[in-house]
C-alpha cells in the first residue's frame, strides 16, 4: 500500500513539473513572439542629479509600464535601464535601454571684481576665494596672473575653476595691495530695527514674530521679551569647534531654554556646525537630541552650516554638502522632531541642492525676493528688543 502511495505521489510531482515547465515554455514563447513597440525620446543624455523617472524617457509604448520608478542619476557614465511592461496582447515583456549621465554644470567661484590685500599678506588667496562644484569634491581652482603682496599696487588676475568633466569658469578681477593702516577709531552711527517696527510691518493673521538668540545676547528678561511681542524663539544649543572639533554647549543654553519655556514662548534650537561628512552630521544630531531631551521643543531643530569663507577646506561637492544636512535632519525626524535648514538667499539659490525639509531663510532686506519655499525669514541682525539690553538680536517672521 505504501509503495502505491509513493508511486502516485511521484507521478503527481512529475505531472506538476511537466505542467510548470510547459507553462514556462509557453510564456517564453509568447514573450519571444510578443509585439514590442517602444519609442524613446531623442536624447538619452541626462544631467547628473536630475530628478527624472522612467516615463520621462518614453514617447510611445504599446502597453502599460508596470512601475514608473525614479532613475538614479547620482553617478556619471552609461547606465542600463531595465523594466517590464504589459503590451496590448496582455503579455508582460521585458525591455531595456541605456542612458548617459553627464555633468555639464561648471563650478561656482567668487564673483567680486575687486579684492584688497594688506602689504605683507601671507595667506593663500587662491584657497580663500570661494570655489565649489555640484559634483566634484575637489575642483581645480587657480589664480592665473601674478600678485606681489610685498609691493603696493593693483594686479589684474583671473580666477579659473575646472571640474573633472572639463566644465570651466573664468572670472577676471583686480587685487589691490595696500599699505597697512592704523584704523579709524571713529564710531559710525549704527542702524537698528526695533521689534515694534517688525510687528507693525509683518505681523498678520498668518505670521508670528520671533527672535533667535545665543550667549551673545547675554542675560535676558524673558517676561519683558514676551510682553514686547516676541511669539517664538530659536535658541542655539551649541556649536562645533572647527572642522573635526568637539561639540560645545552654548553657555546660556540651559538658562535660555528654561526662561523662554517658563514664560510660555515656544522654542526651537539650532546647532552651528563645521561638519565635513554625513557621519559627522549624524553624530551632531544625536548630540543635540541628547541636550534637548528634557525640554519641550515644539519648533524645529535647525542645521546651521555657514562656512563659505573657507569652503575649499571641507572638500565637499554641493551634493555631498546637502547630503550632510539631510543626514542630520533625517536623524532628527526619526526621533520625532521637525527639522529645518538655515541659510542665506545666495547660498540657497546656488549651492544647496533640493532638500525635503523646511527652510529658514536669512535675507536682510525689507522685502525678500527669494523664490523658493521657506517657513521662517530672518530679516535682520540688528534688532532691538525690550528685555535684551545692549545687544542686537536677529528678528524673524514665521509663516
């Protein structure tokens, strides 16, 4: 009896194998003889970091694509794109084509027409000028022409930058070497921006007026600040001591957090960073989270990277710069907080790439013409606020 059962099971297994093989061979036959009509766009060359999807390459197709996925364009070179689609005969067929990812964007360099240098200057102007690239961490950036820092005079030179894809940019400017001066000790009149002026100009049903502060503002009378009309505050949690340096808690952080929270002013925090890698940014985010865990932080945690004056020292493409910010902000988000990127108009428009996080725009003007989206606008750094005596304050509008 057992033998008969085993024979029957064996026959069933063989039948299923033959049936499966038959179905597979039939499917392969149908695919091999399927009608495939795919017309691609004329140019299959795309710019590096382009936000592009499969359907963007297809003009016409005799069927329906299974999945319109995003194409990875983060590396240069030829890339094979494979996908499936179901044609008009209801046959699921494979298709593939190749695209070429290229970099046609030149580096960005300092664009001032005039620079001044004190007699006996011993720095490296070539490295001090701004030079960065969307793709290359280390574009070649050189001054062409002679400058003698030991002889007073004017020196016409050219700043030349080129990346690994041979995109290049030139800028002609003049370096003036001048005598050392004793300096002018006279005090110029300083313009100020009273908080009440900002409230009168920008406060409405859709905005709130606030400030951002650090130890530079000294001891604060928090109740007076609230009574003056301040509705929120961003507080510096700390900073990093240069590239690769330790993280330092702002000396007034604890007092400022407790003070603003006690009088009922909502707070967010920002960290001033010198990060030069994703790993460093993640470490910093975790450090910030540790510092704020006992406080009620209802506004965003802000990534503040402002090291443009010596950008070449970091060896970062604009892509890797933005990747660092995203790493910090992703870590913040995973821990239940809202993240935000702080930067000024020029750098947001030219250096930072697209991020999925809200923007804190710095643009010191009466009416910004920044075209991107932003939630907070830092409109001045010379604000005068009751309760913060003898120190200027950054004033912000939140939308």
